[in-house]
């Protein structure tokens, strides 16, 4: 039996826009084991959310179109399912938490009803059974006086509370896979820490797999056991979290890590170094012949501009899309 819960193979998602075809996701692949937390990271616009939306069949179409690839969930290709088949999986086997809860909570429905709804739809619970379970879940995600708040509307709650309601909604059916797209980016740091530890607790309780999408490597370090780094619609590096932090290979991954603020600098009386990666992500519309990172890479050499590198094996479970693997002597000493 295939031990993988989710396998994405050669997935390409393009947006057909008046100005041209934007290759938002361009031949990506990765997999997720049961119970594993995988971090998907990369700069804004690199295709993280489009990847997540593809899994649940939620890419806006038109202009979006899934051009190629397979998304296997427990060996079934989700891209082959019809709308009804996807609806059955969504919220029951796979659920999703979004960055901004107000866009996914219904503003005119009390929160109790919203948490109860998936139980009525997927588990055929009666309304009163579902409401009782919803109250228990709101309590579980630490909404104070949960029972009294069942009839509250989303606008009556703080941002952190709304995110807890979203988590309760995502968890009620005990999904096998949770996709969390920037679940804490909109929250202040103390609430962020509370939400992350709540997610960790529920994850181990339910033995769920989590696809955690974020541009915050600190969050990844706390939560994930493996990391996939995307750049301009492609996977550029993947590996175990500890390897990626200790020995990142790709210059882009190295740049991301260097751009993390360091407490050590401040303790030593130096201003914190925030090394931004110079330059911007290339247009997804123009064809690129070489490496997509070439224009920003401190190590760039002739081959990089001509030919796209493969994902080369670096070590156990670590791969990087970089010509430095073939031509190690071209690596310049890091500045
Ligand atoms: N509905 C859409 N119509 C047109 N283009 C889109 C649409 N959705 C996404 N794109 C394009 O696809 C690319 C990838 O977008 P995506 O939302 O996946 O980025 P992201 O990695 O999630 O970024 P962020 O960190 O800002 O959330 C972007 O260049 C974006 O412009
Ligand atoms: Mg996004």
C-alpha cells in the first residue's frame, strides 16, 4: 500500500489573461505522509495559494486552468473528480484554513451554525447534535464561554477568535489533511503563538497531516518536519526542516534564511540585519530559458542563463534546482 496521503505530480496551473499566459504553477511535485507537517514557503506570488486551491478544486476558472499533472489523495486523482465528488471530500477528508477569516466565514450566519454545518452535511448529524458538538469544539479551541457565543456573528469576535472559529470549522469532521494558508499572518505575535500551539495540539490529537503555507520561516521551524521551497511557480528546494536550516543548498533558500531577523545581533548591540534578496520575482508570463532565479542569484554563471537546472539530489531527502550541484567550484564564498 502507498504510505503517502497526498502526492502532487507535475502540476501546472496557468492563468489565461489578456496580457498573456501566467504560469503560476509550473510543473511542481511533492508528497505528504500521514501525520506529517510539510511547510510550503516562498515569496509572495510564487504560487503557494494556487497550489493549495488546486488540491480542493477551487482555482478560479476562468482565467485559471489546470493544464497538467495529478493530485493523488489516498491514491485517487482529485483532478478527475466531479464537483459532487470534490464537495464530499472538502471539509470531511481535507479542510482548509485561510489567511483572512472574514473572507471565509459567512458574515450573516451565527458562528455556532457555521461550525455545525459540516457535521450536518458530511456526518448526517441532526441539528441539535451538530450544535452540541459545535459548542464542544468552540470550547476546545478555547473560545471563552463558548456555549453562550454560539449565536454570535463573526463581526462580534476579535481576529484571533475568528481564526479559532475557522480552526474549529476545519477540524469538526476530523480531516486527514489540513491545508493552512498563512493561518496566522494577519494576527499579532502573541495570538499567533496561541493559534500555532493550538494547531500543534489538535494535529497530534487527530494524527492529521498538515500542509502549512507561509512566508514565515520562523513558523515553519516551529511546526514543520519537512519544507518545500517554491520560486516563480516551481519547486527549487525540498528537504527535512533541520537540513534546510542547517545546510540549505539553493541560493534562494539561503537568501530566505538570511532575511530572517536575528535576535543574536541585537543582543550583541548590533542593529538587526534584515538582508533582503535583491531584485524581484521574474514575470510569470515571459518565457525563461535558464534558471528562474538567475537574475537575482549572487552565484550566477553562463550555464544558469541558458539552461534550466533539474532538481538535483543533494542528500537524503534533500533536492535543489541549482547548477551549483554540477559545478560546485562556481559557488562564490558567501558575502
Ligand atoms: N484569480 C487569478 N487571476 C489571475 N492571476 C492569478 C489569480 N490567482 C493567482 N494569480 C497569479 O498566480 C500567481 C501566484 O499566486 P499565488 O496566490 O499562488 O501566490 P502566493 O505564493 O500564494 O503569494 P502570497 O504569499 O502573496 O499569498 C500570482 O502571480 C498571481 O498573480
Ligand atoms: Mg497566498
